[in-house]
C-alpha cells in the first residue's frame, strides 16, 4: 500500500522556497506514515536521531573492515592483559594438551564383530599416533598435531579465520606424505586485488550455490619482507577427480552467505582499548602519588630542581617529579605540595562493571575472564559450568572443522598405502563414512570439590544415567577401556582389589611409639 501524506501549508511553503528540502520533508513524512509499531524501528526521538545502520549483506558489512579488525585484535592480544588473557583462557580450555582421536567405526554396517572393531580401532589409533605425534605432519616440521590445533584455533580467534592446506610431500624415513600447511587470513585476498563480487570475495571464489571452489593466496605475508607479497597462488578446495579436501577453512559462520570469519574480540575492541588507557593512566597517577614532590611558585623564575644526579648547565630547565627531589628557590618563593589523590577508590568498581559487559560478549563469566573465584562454591561452580558450555561448543567446532577433516585425509592415504585394511573404502561413500567415524576428546574441566563431584559420578552410574565412557571422557578425555585394563593390571600385581580397603602404613614416630 502506498501512503501519500496530505501536504500542509508549511510543506507547500518549504517546497516553494527550496524544492529539494521540500522533497526530503515529504519523503521523511511518508516513511513515518508507513512505519510499524516497533519502538526500536522508530525514527523520532533523540535516541534514534543519528542512528543509520546499514542493511548490507554479510560480506559487504564485514570484508571492508576485516583487515582493520584483525590488526587491532592482534594488537590488543599483544599489549592488553584482559584481551590476551581471554584468548589464552579459551584456547587453554578448548584445546589444552590437544584433542585426541578415539575411533568409533560403524562395525555393524561393516559386518565386523565387536572384537574385530576393537582391533581395527587399536591399529588405526596406533598409526595415527605415528603421524600426529611427529612434527612431520606439519609442513614446517616444527609442531605436532596438538601444537597445530593450538595454533589454528588461536589464529582463528585472533584473525577471524585460519586456512589449512593439505599438500602431499615426501619425508625420508616417514611413511606418510600428507602435510598440514597453515595459512594466516591476511594472505587470502582477491587475485591482483580485484574488487569483491558475488562470485569472488575475500580471496575465495564460490560457485552458483555459494560453495567455495577456489582459494587465492599471496605467496608471502603482505606485511613481510618477501618480494612475493604481490604474487598469488590458487588452490582448489576439493580435488576435481578424487574429491579430496585440499583446503580446510576454520571460521565461525554467523550470517547467511558469510564467506570469512569475524575476530573473536571484534565486539569489545573499543572497551578493551579504553580500559587499557584508563589502567595506564591510573598506574602513572599511582606512581606519581608515591613521589614526595612540591611545586615552587616564583615570580623571578630562577628556581632550580636539584636531585641526586642534578647538573646545572645554565640551559632551559625541565621540572619533573622524582624520588627525594629537592627544589631550590629564592626569597619570596611559595611551596605547594602535590596530592594526586591516588589510588582511586572508584577504579576497581568501574573496571569490574565494564569487564562484566565484556565477559557477556565473549561468553566468559566475569569470574572466568579475570580468574577471580572469591565468591561462594555455588557461584564459582555456576560460572565454570556456564563457561564450560561455551568451551564444549568451541571444542566440537574445532573437532568437526579441523581435526576430523585432517583425520579423514590422512586415513585415505593410510588405506591407500595398505597400512590400514578397509575394504570398499574408495568404492562406496557409505562404507567410507562408516570407517571415518571418530570421537575427539580433550582435557576435562577440573573440579572445585573433587569429593562432591566423585560422589555425583558414582550416583549417576548407580542409577544408569551415564556410562564409564562418558564419565571418563568428561573427566580427562581419556579412554575408559585403557583405564580399566590398567586398573586390572594393578590389581593383578598388587593383589589389592577395588573392594578391599587400602591400608596406608604410617611412618614410625619415635615420640609416639604406639
């Protein structure tokens, strides 16, 4: 429905004097006439007077600002304690010592007995350890797979995304050729710096459905020393014949059509920067307050500042605050002491209020963000449990979008080499999927009161609410079968069963022979 508001005498007058202003006034009145009933979409009032957000698509909103967001986030991580601490906290809890593989093939579909499946699991996990626990899995031969997990996850947080290539390169004495080559987001941009289009944006070419098909990568970092910073290489996301995954793109997709990732700290760049400036100013003021210094009021201007290393060369003097500073004046000078009024008692409450808002944006409770667990047991545990939901979500994201694709590429090579037996793997996609089944476990969340939580685990097992596999995975990410086997071995050697109490022999005390 088209709404045409009736023109008033004032409208006609303005239109006669200034037709352009008259047209703008008419358009504004028309927009007001067709507005709905949502207050947040209103166009009147001081709250919305200068608020004109864009209505662009995901890439148009993000890509022009992405280089600036990346550089500012990295600067905050390097120089701002809260920013660096937030990245470290998330990385430590999500990756920790690294996500470990636990094979979980669909043995029923594959026609294998449970015993055959367990044997296949052991052999495959043994082979993957050979690959993943060696620095040869890294193209630079500097990190093992757990180190690469840490680096790719940290890079995705700081830069918004991280790319991994899976080239084949032989290494003497090592059976596998699959390598992992990490590419920082700065290097991925349109070839020859061409403008973004619907089919090519942010260094990625997509097909008609929006699926990525080609990656454009600078041969060297644009901020590096190499002369190849203006030469590009192109990589296919998937092998044209084999369908092999050549490019792994780790990023958190938040909008439909989004082609690149947003840095984790983007929403809190300004408050974190301002907190850094405020903290620095308060720190300087606190240092100044610790110095006993006075101001000399003089008309002659012949006073001098004398300190332990004072040298009077007759040149223009610079007056500075200092420890034990002595000011020499002349007759008639007045002295006034400085009282900066520091430390500022309002500093901590104000910063705490801002950091609580920062924590909400980062999905980190304030207690976890600043490592402050001075509240009650219940409050601290609630904060940790809330944070752990976020960590589990990010861990699954890392496992599904980096660890599992790397494992599947490696497994295909291992089967092709004959080191792992998997009949029909390359012939039937259902068989391939059944063999690729895997779980990825990481470090557990820890505990505040181990006895209470152990009792809770025992109760859950008693009422069959959970299993040993689930509890062991949540506790430390380990394999429950290995733990049971180790426990049975210890019982066999020591002769002490789980039912028998363990008697601890106290050391002899000569003062108390009993």
